[in-house]
């Protein structure tokens, strides 16, 4: 995952196909009512994506010296 600031309130996100697939699977699971549990492999992939996201936000914060448009309440699992 790579985040790049392209304007004050605009970010460009680059994902690997596997990362996008894991995000879409989680979104589909939630949209379908979140019945049952996500497979442990999907949870592991999502945790890796969130870890990468947090690292990219920290990098952007260090580069700009400020907030990175992180949604309130967002956290690493």
C-alpha cells in the first residue's frame, strides 16, 4: 500500500490486487449483514492492510508535519 498526498484534502492510494480483494471481501461481508465470521486468512490480510495504512499515514504526517485526513475513530485492529 502506498499513500501519496496530491492536494490538501486529497490522497492517492495504490494497492496490490490482493489488498483490494481483501478490502472488497470485507465490505461485501458487512454490506451483506456481517453474518457468520470472516475466515481467519481474511482477518490476517485486513490486519496487514491496516498496519500498512497506519504506517503510510505516519509517513505522510512526518512529511507534512500535520494531520493526514485520518477519519476520526480509525484504528488498527
